[in-house]
């Protein structure tokens, strides 16, 4: 069941959902069934001209894959060109209780500009804590300017039938717990790839 604005506020007050940033003015971003989050100042840009392929079986194909870009001037935009794929991050840090999950959705106003905020990974597990990495793509034919601090996505929260036995913060294979910067894929450390490597 998706939490209403009333229940989101109660969960924030009780600490079952925590949203933190330098300016803790989050209530104004709560809507009927979701909460908006803002864009952070860090981006990771893929250095695609340096790599022939991204191969999960070859960890060196991921080394030096991205370049970190920081926008220090709040009036300076980050330009997403047509066809670009970049990693961004939310301004806010989010923490979920062991019985609450969240879904990331792009704002419709940005979708109408051709900006996709998450390619596929829009699910946040119970027990997660950290900023949210945004998988940003421009499918428009025109460049689009994004500004740190602007609202770029929304979270819809859902209550689970019971608390997770092993929430994300207690799972040994949790790769992104506590992240603060946009994090590139850590697919190479998935256990199934260890088995494939041993079989070769």
C-alpha cells in the first residue's frame, strides 16, 4: 500500500523514513502520494571514448570508467546532451526502516523535456541508507540544462507486510549502502560472476 501524504509525515516524525540534507525543509516537497527530491551537485560522466566495451567478467574494463564532475556554482547548469547517459545523485540522503520500501519516479515536467531520471533501477530496498544515484538520459533532440537543487524525482513509499528478515543494511552483498556520490555499477562483484570466473 502506497503511503499518503498524511502517513509520509507520520513516518518522517517517527523516524521510519528519514530524509536529510543541509536544509531540512522537506515537508514542502510532500505531495498526495509521494515526496520530491532534489538534484545534487555531483555527476559522473562516462569516458566512453576510452573503452571498447564494459565487460562484467573483466574488472579492468570498469577502472577509470567515469569522471566526477562537481557543479560548485548554483547558477551553473549541467548540460545533458541528446543521447547522453550520466549518473547524478540526490541532494537528500534517505534512510528507510526495515518494513518500508520506496520507488523512484521521474517528474513529469522533466519527462516532457525528454529527461529520463532512472533507466531501470527505481526500487529502494527496506533498510537502505544513503543518497540515491540517478541514471539520467536525454532522449530529446535538444540539450537540456539541469541545475543542482532543482526537484528532479519523486519517491513513493510502500509499507511491507512485515519487517524484512534481512534488510539491505544487513545483507552481506549490499553494494551501495551509505553512498554519498553517484556510484557507477558494481556488477563485477556480484557472486554469480565469481562462479563464472572459476568455471573458465
